[in-house]
C-alpha cells in the first residue's frame, strides 16, 4: 500500500490561478537558512513566491495552481536539510495579529500627531517669555487642536473602548482614568483656546496616548509572538492520520480533515491522533500520556483508543468517534470544565493598582477644585487647575510599568526554553511556593531509553541498532536511538508480535521478545531488579544480549528539584502510575511527598487541599489526566510533548529534554514581579512629586510634558534590568 | 511673520506625508518580519538560479 500525502486541506486558492501554502519550518535560525530556502524553492519551475519569515520561522509559498504537488515543497526542504510542516493559523492567532496591526496603526498616528503638536508647542512655550503676540499663540493653539483632536479620536480607540467596557461591567480598569483624563484635557483646551487663554494641553494629551500605546503595543506583540511559536509547535507535531480513502487505498491526511465515521490505520509505533474505537486488529497500547500508567493495555475490536496513546505491537483499524464519546475523556472534560470555572479569576497587578489609583486620583482632582473655590478662586480657574491635576496624574508610567517588564521577561524565558501561554502567567508563577509534579512524561522523558548500554559491546549495539531501524516498535526505536545507527540493514523480516530477524554475512540476527531470541533467563534476571524496566533481546548466532529499556528521569531532574527546594519551594509528586514506580522515582529525586495511583479527580482534590492550607501551587504535568489539575492549580506548566488539552490548560510550556526551565520560570518570574513592583513604585513616586505642583496651580503644559516623558523613560530603563537576570540558573 | 503662511502648511504636509508613508509600510507588511528584514538588506541579491 503506497501512501500519498494530501496537503489540499492547507492550500489556499488566491484566485487568478495562484495557490498559497504556509509551512512551519524547523531549524531556520539564521539569514543563511533564509536565503538557502528561498533560493532552493524559487528554483522550482512555476513557483511565483517563496518567502521566509525569520521572526515566526515560517515559509509562504505561492505557485501556479495545478502545476505542482505541494508535497514537493516538503521534499525539497527535506533535501535542503529542513523539516517543514503545512500550517494553518489558529483563530486566536489571526485575532492577535489583527489587533497588533491596529495598535501599531494607532501608535503611528499618535506619534506623528505628537511630533507635529510639539513642533507648535515649543514656540508657544518659549514665545510666552519673548515676543509672541496673543493672536499668534491662538493660531498655534488652533493648529494644535486641528492635529490633536482627530488623532486622539483615532488613536484613543483602544482605551476608550476598554474603559467603556469596564464601566458597563461596573468596574474600573486603568483605561478609565486615562480616558477621562484625555477627554477632559482636550475639552478644556478647546474651551481655553476659544477664550484666548494662555495654556492649552493638546500636546500633553496626545503625548500621553503615544506613550501608553507603546506599552499596549509591546504587550500585544509579546502575546502575538507567543501564539506564533505555539502555532508552530502544533504544526511541528505533524498531527496526521492514515485514512482509508477506499477499502484498499490509504492516504496521509491532516487530523483537521478527519471527520467522525472515517476509518484510519494505526501502525505499530504510531501515536494515535484521534479518538475512536478499534474495529479490527490486535495490539497493545501505551496509554501513559493519558493516564500516567506505564503498563500497556491490550487492544482488540471494540476497545476505545484516545488521541495521544501509542500503538505498540500490532496494526489496528480504528473508526473515528465523536470527540467526547469515550468515557475516560468525557470524565476528564467534565473535571476540566469544573476546574476552569472554579479557578478564581486572578486580578492582575495592573488592575489591582488601578483599582486603588483611579478613586484616589479623581478624589484629589475634586478636592483641588473645591479647595481653590473655598480659597476664593473663581470656578473657571479652579476647574482648569483640577484638570491639570488629572493630566499630571494620568497613569502614563503605570501603563508602561508592567508591559515593558513582561515583554523583556517573555524574551528571557523564551531563551531559557519556556513559552508563555497567558499574559498574567509571570505574576502568578512568581507567587508559587509549592510545585506538584506529575511523574510519567514530566519528571521522566517522554520516550524510552536503553539503560544498560555500558554492559553491551559497542559493535553489538551498533548492529542491533541497525536491525532495530527496520521496526517501528517503540522499544526498538529506543535501541536504534541509543546506537545512533543511521543505515538500516537489508533483507529484514518482521515477525508480528515477536520481533525482527535477518541474515548478515550468513549469521542470523534477531531482535525482539526474549523468547524469540531464546534469552528468557537473562531477561528475567534484569526484569527482577527493576519493576519499571522493559527488555528487548538480541541474538547474533549463538550470542545473546538483553537490552534493558525504561523511561528515564530527565537528566537534570534531581538538580532542578534540589534547586527548587533550596529556594524554599515544597515539591510533591502526584502520579497515576503504580506505587512501586513512583516510590522509585521519588527516592531517586529526594522528594518526600508523593502519591501514586491517583485518578484525575484525586489530583484535583489534593491540590485543593494544599490551597486550603494556604499554599500557592504550581502543577507541572503532561498527561490528559493532568489537564484538570493544571487548570485547578494557581499556575501550571507542561512539557512540549504534552497532550493538546494539557497544553491548553497550562500557563507556560517548556521545551527540550531538561527540567531546568521549571526552575528558570520561577526564578525569572520572581525577578520580573519585583521589577514590576519597583516600576509601580517609581511611577507613583513621580506622581507624588508632581501632584503638589499641579495642586498649587503651577502645572503649565511644559511641566506636564516634562513630568510625563521623564517618568515614562525612567520606568522603561528600569524594565531593561530584567535582561540581566542571575545567570546562576542553567 | 508672513513666513508662517507657507511654513505651517508645509510642516503639516510633511507630517502627513510621513504618516501616510508609515501606514503604507505597515499595510505592505514591512513590520511582519523584523528579524529577517535586517539580514535581507545585507544579502547578496544575485538572481535566484537553479543550483548546479
């Protein structure tokens, strides 16, 4: 059965005879790669465009429709040394990109208006002490109004909308004082200009918007980049399934193109990408990603299989079911939903600050006005001074204090192998004092490893590895990886359920079950030492060798856990696996608190219990069974190998074989939270200095402009310190 | 002060040209790949030719 690859799901028809395909490309890291790929693909006849986006690690290809099979691009990229996967932007990402462009457009308008208004304001400020006549000053004020009013109406939209939304929901956010300040400042300036007054605040209002938009754009851009990386990861996972397009023909199609009722083929060593029921075939299934249980489950006609499980020994035909058909899955979805609803909405630092800030500022302005009236000033002057107070206190630096730190920390975390899933994750992770780990796939590596390579001669390992390349069995794959063999042997026969065998130089080689290689006694010796080990035997003529294979702890797991404990963080293990296996891991890592054989609901109740005792819990897990617990914890992380559901529930995702990113995430987040608090303090301190000047009635437009830009620059400079996070975490 | 009669409109016009230029560059996707753009500027721009 030849397999065809079907990319038609991803190909977009651009009209005018052109087709378009987006690919996520692995390993593009420099300008050289970019040029190599673009030249390599442009050389294919009928390709009209091949453009790499180095920021997002993506490639856009366009070609004359019907002339090229899109699979050819993937082959060409493979020949150039890059793995590429067709890619479909998820909706959330499209929205983020749209929003990010809108903010940049607003920022452009506000920045150009600020520059031009400033050009008019500077002569007025200096003219006040020289020879500018009132008519000229009015003329400049009117010109400023002409520029600032339309610009503010356009560029202020993000703030006005958000403030309106908050007020309608009967709450206050940072945008409420901003919007009130800007609208009042502009309104008052118009009235003052009509009355030929000396001061107008068009410059301050539009400059305020510009600074705030910088903060908003940085914040948005960080989220957009995270989404782009997450989208690439989803594409790199290459979620495809082998679908029967007729009773004998199969085709490899993206999972998105599979509908309930389709029949898919699941070969040994393949990870199942869909939920469904087995209709034909016998095999063993590794459900560890779903339940945490490392023992394999027997599968035959009628057995339910879930996305994320690994088929081990036999070929299965599976009828795709509707998403929540399986009882296990339905149970987990229900728990997840409950946990998400119960998750108390974390109030972000910025919102907490603004809830305090807005009433104080507005009360100060009101009191200033009343105070001046009480002291005998007329209403007009009192109102002008009160509005000047509002302008001075507008949370310009506050609006920058948190986004700038978040942007820089997101970059630092990314270099440490951590992706942010939600904007407030940094703040929540910083508060964590208890970390709860899942075992299988989180503390251990997701794939199997040969543990006794030292006991086996190098040439035997090499030969066994080359033989293993012929099999898809995960245990064989572990042997192949351990030997680093690249060239498969020829003339190998696979005995279903037994192993592989072949003749090399007249000697028979066998790799498979111990009974298949006649090595039962050696195998039992190894099996009796460790309950979690699986074995695979290898025979060369009369020689017998047994490989011990198991899921190993991540290489730096013990060091990372020691690092966590040193920083005063309590560490626990909650696993769905057998007690023996969990005890073994906990002892090796020096973890005192552990529980085994837990169902998803037990994990949640244990986390709830910890929370009741006043702990702030971070859950680190990968399995489907961890997803509800990830959502129930105050903060959560998943390895990149985790199931979709878990990744969606986690706040951060970490890449690679190491566990160290968990420690880095906590250390960096704590540092970031400290910087955010410093920034807030700086911004408030600045206001405390400037507000008395405004209350006293000395806040001329020049003072307002200087105070605002001064505090904003100070806050940005302080944020840059986030780049220099302690290099101790490696 | 008659100089204002043409200096002010000129300043405004320059500002608007700058803004339009920015909006154009934004719309044509020049801010989509900030990492790659820097490298493209220094790349040799010989025409793409099929490798031998």
